[in-house]
C-alpha cells in the first residue's frame, strides 16, 4: 500500500471512530446524505504538501492538512456545527501520533475556519495540520 493511502486510512479511521460523529460523506461518494431527515454531515478532504527527503536513510517527510467540512441545517442554528467541530478537535488532540507499518502521522495543530451559509446549510471546517514521516 502506498504512503498516501496509509495517511488517508489513518486519518479516516480516527474520524469514523469518533463517538456521535454525524453521517460522513466520503470522497467519491454522494455529496449530501440521501436521508433528508439527517440534520448534519461531515466531508473530509486530504490535502498533501510536497514530499521531501528527510534523512540520508531515505525517510520522507510529507506535510499536509486533513480538512473536515461540517454541515448543519440552517434552521438548527450554528451551535450544532460548533459542537461537532469540538468533538473532532478533541479526538485528534487525544491521539497526536497515528502510525502503522513505517508511516507515522504526527498531528501538529488543529484549527477551525469561519462559519459560512450555503443554501440551507451552515458550514464550518476543521483543519488538522500534520506531518508524516515514512521509511
């Protein structure tokens, strides 16, 4: 498996294991939940930076951002998206090192973007900044 797939799997696993996380709209899947009764959903995106050779032993350093868009119905208020953002922040802060088979993803920082109105949804995003070391 490639290092990029490992990074995606580690971050996705952390996200999907958060207790109470709303419907997750995975990449290349339907954009919004099919069940219109759902009031929230999240949509993750992996944004990778330039890969650098980090040591003479062929270790690579890969910076990136795992951005999670959080959508909540407009008529339910903005607090609903803030509570999901807090759950995500807490989960990624709790385990700052994710690793498997020579790939170590270290969480460097977590931030939240502005709240935006899109159609009948509020949207806010959480950015999980990380650096990956791969042997």
